[in-house]
């Protein structure tokens, strides 16, 4: 992610990130992209593959 | 004269026989805190008067024949994300330094009901996530085995305070390893119980679907005692399980014979390569478990990075949502590590989050299948002994992949167990993991291992 792309993303999020910390964040942004790639199997998932549901609804 | 170090079990036996006064025990810990905590910074707030009053009440009840059980009169510490009535609960952050709850967290109330004496509020990484940070209102906790070393986090104060004998046990929380990491680096026993076993109501959240509350203590037996008090259904927590709570301490006596254990060696030999001392200590621990009558065989799961990508994406997304309001308005009131990790979290998309939840379902099924003919799995809890406190990278949660978050993804009970020391005297550990709601089996194996090895006999020199 370039600095320009990061600055635009942070502006959209409304975060007042100090200038000296932006380089660190830009340099680490590839970690998010790598995780995102790992979450997606090469051929995609079956459209009906459900997410995990871990929070119960109250019992009626 | 009260010994510097006592386990909960040892102190409880003496208190029950009225050979140890809860007031003397409390005062001895307050003296120890006053003497040592300037170097350890494990406490954010010591509650001396409240603790002494609680100890006096315990002593009077016991003298009147109303002994409540093995936590009666036992000094404990509470991580400062657990709400305490009338006492500030800050998350170790400027953002909430004036937050004074009206009520105790459900689990704190249960510990008090069991007779435990709350000595104070313990240091944490900021909101159980940033850290170790040097730009917060309180300094980070230091490792009692070597105060230049990291305690692990985020239950850093609990790790330091229990290892140093300032309290006999304490509470932690674990969203990606925050009980098991400090337990590993500080040489404790620490269990992240099954998701839903301990209520999260009244505990500041980090990632709702991954947050687990749990105990930390010197031994597995003491963890069982604390877990017994903390576990139980709470309608205020929508994820709280409603099922009978077994007798965890009674289960310890069954021994480890016959337990079938899968060793996930590739997690720490290939995916997040542990150092030689850690690998050797785990090999020796596996042999010791075999010596106790367990069978141990290697198993292979998806690469550790897959588990970490799933868990970290969920954790960051949920944490960002929790803190979004304050991040927009008070970004620079957070410490640098927390706020910059949150800025990265803001780059995760909604689709990423849902894909992580879909991956989570697959990974849960994968572990369940792998454990179909096993009782437990074991692997490393940390890739090495505690590193220097000033050499922990800002984005360490994402790289290298966490050895612990896999079992937050699955909600499984997972425990750090001390399995030796480096030549420099720093603790080493392994992680043992059970099937959901089979926490008793984890504790049973850990207890048998501790009884068969000498590692619980050594304490830090302070």
C-alpha cells in the first residue's frame, strides 16, 4: 500500500494518525493483505458455505 | 512467618486447619507488594484497606465454623479489564482511566462469593491488546525471572504478580493468547477455558467471539480451584453456556494414564519456528507424558498461518468496531501500539471479516475431525523464552503467526504448562488443548505432568 493510498484510507476512517506513525502502518499493510488472501481458497467457496455462529440466541 | 511463596492449595489447607490466618496472609502479601512491585509494576492499583477488611471477614467466618472452601481467605489479583464495583477499571488506558463501574464483573462476584480476597487491579496491555507500551498512564509489568524481559501479554500483571508471589492466583483474559502467553513467559499455569464456560459480562471486550476469561496460578490444581469458582451460566452473557459444571479438582486425581495426545509439531518446528531450548523441552515433556501412560503421536493440521489469519482478522475487526467511536475522537489518547494496530484493522473489509468467519467454521471442523480419536493435542505455547521487553515489534500479533490463537478460533480449552528453564533460568512451556467443555481433561493431564516433574519447585529470586 502506498502512502497516498494509506492517507486516503485513514481519511475515510476519520483517524487522526500522527505523521511519524503513518510510515510504520503503510509498511505493515501487506500483513493485512496477506491474511485476507489466506482466507480465500483458490477456487472460492461453495456459495452456501456458512460462517461460524458462536453466539447463541436467547432461548425462548 | 508466612512463606514468600505458597500455592492456593497449600494456603487453603493451612487456613482450613486454622494454622494460617487470612489476615496474616493478606498482610504478608501487602508487605511483599510494597517491597517488590516498584520493580515489577504488576499492580495498577493496590486495594490494601479493602483487602484487609475482606481478610478479616474471612477470618471471622472461618473462626465461626463457616469455611467456604479452598478460596476462602486467599489473596488474588484481578486484571484491570474486569469491572470492580466502586473501583476504577481502566483497561490500562488513558481512554478509560476515570471509568468506575457500579458492579463487579460476574466472575469477580463469584470469586468474592467463594471467599477470595481481591488485593488489587493488575496491569494489562492496553485494552488487552496493545503492548508492551511505555506511553500509557502506568508502566508495563516486568518479568520477575528477569526484569529486563517481557512478561508476555496481555495478562501481564497477573503473570508477574503470581510468579513473584504477590498474589496466589489471579484472573486473565485471552482473545489470542493473553492468558497462555504470560503464563508461558512467567512460568505459570494458565488456562483459557472453553468459550462460554466463564461469563464475559463485566469484562471490557476486545473481540466478542474470541474473548475468554480464565484463571492463572502457579499450578494446574490452583487453576482448577479458580475455574471452579469462576465458571457458571450467566444470562447477561449471550455466549454463556448453560450446562452443569464438573468438579474440576476431583477430576485431577484420575492421572493421565490412557490419554491419547496428538502432537502438532509443525506449528513450532516449521510454521513459527521455536528455538532449540523450547523444542527440546517439548520433546522431553511429550516423553514424560508417555511415561505417565499417555500415547503421543504426531498430527498435521492446516498451516499455522491459516489459523492466525482467521483469528487475527476476526480479532482486529471486532476490536475496531468496539473502539471505533473513541478512535475517531481520541485517537491520540490511546498508546501508539494499540492505536497503530487499530489503524491497520481499519483496512480490513467487511468481506474479509465474513470470509474469516467462514474459514473459522472449516477450521473448527478440521480440529474436531483431527481429535476424533484423541483426547488432547499439544504444541508450543511460545516460540522461545521471554524476549527483552524493549524488543517486541509493534505488529507482532500478525507476524510471525501466533501459536495460541488457533484455539480461540475453535473455542477449545487450552493451557500453558511450564516444562523447564533455559540455562539462564527463564521458564519454558508447552500448550495442551482439549475438546470443547472437556476442560477437566486438560487440567488432569497438566496436573499429572506437574506432579511428575520438578518444575513447580523453582521460584524467581527477587
